[in-house]
C-alpha cells in the first residue's frame, strides 16, 4: 500500500553506502559529518538559528543501511543509516523535503565517494522510481557507459539520488590451484578454507546472548 501523492513524515532518513573495505574509523567520522550537517541544516532553516526549532534529534547506526528491493542482505562498516527526527509539522514552517534538500547540499563532497539515498515519506519506497539496466560484453565499456549515463541524469533538474551501479570497493583477488598443487592433493576447497581461516580465523563456537550472538574465533 502506498499513498498517492506520498505523505511526508516527521523523520528524514539518509542511507549511505561506501565502497567495501572502508575502515570503521572512517565510517565513524562520516557519521559525525552527516549528523553535524543535519544540525546545520536545521539551524539554517530557523529564523533565530535555533536547532531545536526544527530538529528533535539525530540517530545514527553503522553496519546496516538502506537496501533496495531485490538487493541481497548486506552488513558491514560501509553501510550507515542516519535519521533526523523533526518537530511535528504543526510546529515548523518547513516541509520534510525542504529539510532534506538543505541537508543534502551539505553532503556534496561525500556524495562523490558514497551512495546516498534520502527518504522523508511516511511510507518510504523500497526501490527507486526509475532504473536503467545496461549490458555489454566488455566490462570496461560497460563501466564507462554507466558513469556517463549517471552524469547525464544528475544534470537533469529534479533528479536526485542517482547511482551508476559501478562498484568501487576493494579489489578482488582470485586464487586457483595449479597443476602442481593438484598433484600434491590440494583442492580448491582446501585452499579456500586456508585463506579464509588465515584472514578471518577459525570459528570455534557460537554463544547466544539475549538477542545477540557471540562468535569465538581463533586466528592462526
């Protein structure tokens, strides 16, 4: 069920997705930048510059963020969700969309290296309003085309939250067992387990604690 036209709420959310491999420290610093930008936006929209006239509070979480319909479940420090709770609509003279635009303009530099998605409706959509799928045998040509299309769409007035779909995370390393390794009895599965255990450690057991679960890992 969706309202038409959409009904604005009192909470403005921004989901931020950095490339995989970003450090926890960088994500924590980004949360502070985004939260401060929300407070600045509230002050800019208040006649006396009072933050409390528009904003009740800011809540940020790291590890999970906005996920489009059909996207796989994902967790990690590269995902951030920040929500700004506004005072009730009857107590403010600006709409949630106006606050979102003021907030967005203060995150221009961050949007150059992360995917940002704003939502301010009571029932936010789980997927984008418009999408384009490209295909090509050459991955380099496909990446160039996606970036070009994204830049052109961003230049259209009224179009926001454009994501070109190009992944810019950490490089992927692929290890394959050669003939000498196979002759010695080494399998692809055994190689995979050795690499995983060396990086992530060997999981010994899991211990449930309330609604959480603690994993005990031994790193070799």
